């Protein structure tokens, strides 16, 4: 008699452990899915009580409103892509003759962070080394 004569044939696959693993993965995905779809970050600029007004003649001021319209030193830019912003900043640097100036970004509280990042990237590409995001003075809206 052979050794394997008492062992029956293996015809069925036990799917219970596989089902348990899939259920655990499903629960994990259900819990994590709302956290993944955070396409909008709410960043509130810091508030200050006694901030000095910046000197308008010593730097570049880039304003972003809630619709995403961008203005460099009060002059609106038609397109809001990084190349146009970079060109305007480089033009300002050529006219001023200075290379070491500060860029101040004044962003509306309701604007998308995408525009702020685009402006900051364009300023860095234009050669701006010092950059700041303007604060909101509390009580002085």
C-alpha cells in the first residue's frame, strides 16, 4: 500500500481567508478615501497687531484676488500662467536695475493655493531670492 492512499484529492479552494483579507482591505479603503481627496487646502495667513507697512518702492508686490486675477505692482496681468508672471517680474527687475529685492505676495483669503504656488515659483525662476507672504492686520480689514 502506498503512503498517499489515505489522503483525498484536493478539489476545493478555501476562499474564507481570501474573503477576510479583501474585506479588511475594503474597510481600510473606505476609511482612507475621504482623506485622499483633499484637493483644496485652507491656509489662513498669520495675523499681526503691529505690522509695519511695506515700502512700495523697495520691492515687487504681487496681488492675487479670489478669482485668481494677478497684478504685479498694481498692474493686472492678462494671463495667470507662470511664464507671463515671470516675464513681468523680469521686466520690473530690468527697469529697476536691482537684483536683490523682496517680493511680497498679497493673496486673498478665498483664492486657490494653486495661484499662490504659481506666483512663488515664477518669482523664484525670475531670480527673486527673498520672498514673503503678507500678513493680515487683525482689526484692520
